[in-house]
């Protein structure tokens, strides 16, 4: 990437300073600031597997996120009515899944999960404690993997992201995500996320009852 876009990509502190400037001073732009940030503040998507991590068994280490957000509703009767999750289309066109990809040597597990979620789903947010790990076989590649999944409370959806032209994304209910996702290990990760949300829902219901 050349020119000014290449300069901004190689110098993230500069783009942060630029965004702060636009936030403090009423400069009229022809496009939203967040679009500019999504285009130039993140490095291009990685290709190849020369940095790919494998464990001692030879399993490829894969990390990803279940992006979620709280639904705007006053009725809280089940997990479906408290949160919804973001799914993306599979490359083979069969079903919807959560963003994930290879964990590489020059990044932490959390950094890899955030990177893959940005590249595939175009969202950023707060990553939380890991949901667990699962061993599975990739039918498309006929290789063994160890998958690690994190919840991500989404704070921003980008209009432009690396895989925008090859994937679709959709906010869905928990039940629809279970129906559409073809991977058992991802559905189990989703179940873990739901189980974590249930205590929060009960706490919220108790707060509303006590305030009456």
C-alpha cells in the first residue's frame, strides 16, 4: 500500500491523533471518521501459514470470537430476548458461523481472536474471558484443529473490512445461530456464552423487582 494510506497504516499513533483532532474540532468531512479509521488504521489481512501455531500433537491452533450485543428491549424472559450474536457466511456457502482463524507466533491468543474478528466480520469491541477449547477435524482441509473461542461485546461495526466482499454478516437470535451453524464445537461455545448470560439476566430481573 503506497501513498498516504500506506503511511497511515504503518503509523497507527498518527491515525489516533488524527481522530482525536476531528473529535475536538468541528471539521466538516465528506465521509464518517470511522470509515477512514477502518480503511487505514488496521494492517492488511494476513496470508499464508508460515507463522501458524501448532501444538505438540500437530493440531493447528485456531482462535475466534462470538460477537454479541444486548438487544434493545424491556422484556427479558430468555437468553434470546437479552442478547443477539453476529454470524458470518461460510466460504463454502454452507451455513453461518463465527469468525475464527489461525493463531500466529507473533501475537497473543487474544490479539489473534480480535484480528480474525475484524478481518472476517468487521466489528471491534471488548474481548472477555475465554469460553473454552475444542478439538475438531476440518472436513474441508482434512486436518485436526484445536479451537479457542472468546466472547466479544461489540462496540463498533465497520462499514469497510478486509472480507466485506466475500462474506455476509447478520445479527441473529441465539436459537437461529444454533440452527444455522454447522459446527458442533461452535454451538457448544455458544451454549457456554448463554450460560454466562443467565446469571446477569437474573440479577437484572431482581433489580427490577426490588425497584417496584
